[in-house]
């Protein structure tokens, strides 16, 4: 199961990394307040996805290694 959860994590994190990098570039060059608002919404939702992936990963690790200590 570790392999499939690792693959899932990688497949989900790869596009998120590109989204965050693109957001960084857009935010640096955005002077329009309306655009900044939209970029902020995109960033908030990308962060929510990132946290969801982490929570799923942690839950999966807890199931695979119940006694592990971080």
C-alpha cells in the first residue's frame, strides 16, 4: 500500500507545485486589485488541496505504521 499512497502523493503534489510556482510569478507581476483577489482565491484553494493530501497521507501512514513516532 505504501507504493500506491506514495504514487498518489507524487501525482497530486506535482501539479500543485506548478500551480504554486505560477501563482508566485503572477502575484509578483499583478498590479490589478481584481486579479490579486482571484489569485488569492486560487492560492487558498491550492493550499486546501495540499493540506488535504497531507492529511490523507498521514492517515494512511497511521494505518500502515500504527506505533510510529514523528
